[in-house]
C-alpha cells in the first residue's frame, strides 16, 4: 500500500513561543502526521527593513508593522531548534523545517536533517538551490507562483548540484492565504508529474480539508497543510490553518485514501469473495423439466444463487438433453 507522507505545517504559528511550538508537535503526532515542519530564518537575512507585508499578513497582523518586524518576533533560535528536535524524537514524529536562506540551510544540515523543504519564494534563488542540491539529500520543493519553466529550471539546478531526480518531490501550491478554491488548479499537479517525470504532492492553503484529500486521491505522494492550536490566535497564518481536530480528520481521511487506492490490479477483494454466490446467478429450470427433454430458451432461465452452472455457459447448455427430472427453479446439470 502506498502511504502518503503527511507534513503538519506548524510554520510560524508558534508565535515565537517555544511552549506553543512543543504543544504543536504533540498535536501533530497525536493526529498521525509523518512530520511536523517549522521555519528557519533570521529576519535580517530574509527581508529588508522596509519590505511590505503580503495583503493577507496585513489583515491578520496589522498594517503598521513591517514584514521585518513581524518576522523578527517569529524567529526560532538554534537552541529552540534543538529543543524541538528533541521533542519530536520523544513523540515519534519527524522534525522538518524550511530554511529561508543559506545560513538556515547550514544550521539544519548541522542537525542532520534528511529532508530539505524549499519554499515557493526560493524557487528562483539560484545560489540557495545550488547549496541545497549539493547536500544530496531528499528535497521537497513547493511551487506556488511558478510556471512550468521556472520549476524545470529549479530542478535542473538541484540535479546539476548533486541531488538525484528520484530524491526530489515537487509540490503544487498556491501562496494566497487562504487560497480560493477556484485558484487551486489541482490538475496542475498531474501536469507537473507528466511533463517533468517527478514525484508530486500538494501544499495546501485552502480552508478546510477537502482539497488535500482530493490531492491524495489524485496520487499526491506528499501532503502539506498548515495547522494551529487555535485559529483565533494572533499571527499571519492562523486564519488559514486547521485546528487540531481538523488536522486529525484530514490525516485519517488521507490514510483511508491510501488504503482505497490499492495496487490498481482489478480482482475480487478478500472481503467480497463471499458475495459471489449470493449476487451471481446460475442456470435454472424455468418450469418443470422431464428427463430427456431438450434444454431450450423457453425452459431455462438465470436466477440467484450462483452456485450452479454460470449463465456465461448458456450457449453450451442450450440443445443438450436433461439427464434427469428438474423442478422449477432447480439448478440444472449437464
């Protein structure tokens, strides 16, 4: 059975509070996610001091604060990273974090991370891509705001730097928080898979859980979804995030999709074999038949149960003679 890799995206929904971050790890583990992911950055390395916020950030955190000021409050120190990694080990869930600059890549690599997640905003950052590619680790890359040419260029940089194509998963994404359903364009995930011949997944920023479930049904190998302890908390991403019970419901649904997709071979399942004789039919006498009578279209019919001769052998039975008497509805023999 194929198992979808589910990333519970904590992001910056810890609000810079290590206790909230630890609680989020507990929630993600309880929900059954495979990994919980944070974000690794220093505000001074990421944005200029005058950089404006995205419109959705202005709505959720106020318009007077700069993006630099907002991000400064949401940084996680190296010590905090170590503490969260330890908590993940305790809870049996993988720790992941998205680095937003090259120093962040170095920090996470020093912690021994086996998977590196590239955010949508860094897809066009050649030095950054080259640095991650040279690590020769597993890479997951989000592609919000991208066209196919940009994704192709990023893949080429990663591969040329040393990462094997088979170790790269490309996530279709949309960077609007929350993403309107009409802007999701989920079929683009399949286009990426077909044209670029890579593993694909989906990073979701819609409200609710329907779209990531649909992505799993379409064959996403990775599903990433933001979550929060409480959507009413102050911060840029809480409003577009799942609360704990919703995260648990999404993971459960994705796991059921994994089971339902199966191996693609059409054959009776173990659970339905017993229904064959009940639901299928046998050739039976349409009326009483005497020994020596010829079986005809008029004196035979097909009825349940399917414990006798299959109606698929109808043409081989017609014209033969009855070897004994048959009562109406009795399964015939030849």
